[in-house]
C-alpha cells in the first residue's frame, strides 16, 4: 500500500505551482512593459532573467507542470 503522503505530495506541489506560474507571468508582463516603454525599470537589468521571453517560458512550463500534477476530475454518475 502506498503511504498517503506519497499520493498527496504531488497534488500539493501542483497546487503551489499555479501561483508561482502567475507570478512568473506577471514578471514577464512587467519586463515586456519595460521594453515597450510602459513601465519603469525592471529589477533585473542584465543576464538571462532580464528577458521577458524567459519569464514567459517559465510561466508556461510551471503551469503545464501544475496541470500535469493535478488529480484527474471524475465525472459524477
């Protein structure tokens, strides 16, 4: 028998990844706004994380992981 913690840990991780993906999406929008001239400076000025495409890729990847870890929805019969 599988311990309950092994069953619930991936579900919990999936629930926690969605807000992290939303934050990464907000950072992507902020960085995109800087390049478009709509907002002030971004807190990471140089390096890999200073590009909005990277933050967008993080957000999409995290949301895909969260979706794959979520439990399947069962139809009511």
